[in-house]
C-alpha cells in the first residue's frame, strides 16, 4: 500500500492522522502536537487544509476547521548577526 503523505515537511502520513484520531485527539491543535504536522518549514501552509479535510470526513462536518492551529513565534527574536555567523552584537 502506498504511503499517503499529508505533511511533507515532517513526514506525517494519513495513517499517522488516523492513529492520532483513534488515540483521542479530535481537533487540529491536538493532532499537531501529537504528530508534529504543521511544525515544519511551511508552518502548516501545505498540510493544514489536508488535515482539516481529513478531520471533517471523520467527524462528519466542517467543525474541525473552526479552530486553526496556533502559531508560536520564538520567545526572543534571533539577532541578525547570529544568523550571519558573527556572535558579537554591536551596540549603538
């Protein structure tokens, strides 16, 4: 049987979503936390619609998409000098 990938960034399959649903996770946020779906490079832009459609099929309606996944930005912004490879911050 072919592997049906829902989230390419985190390699989450449709079977992983089914396993999460069977384990009692019935909303997008809890499925994201259980599987890692939506936490990769695209931050859910490529997989959120597929996962919401999957949940709507299982739950028999579109109530699964009422609460989208929450974004969690970094606690503190990363200084540009750190990304450039220079660990010293210049204060002006």
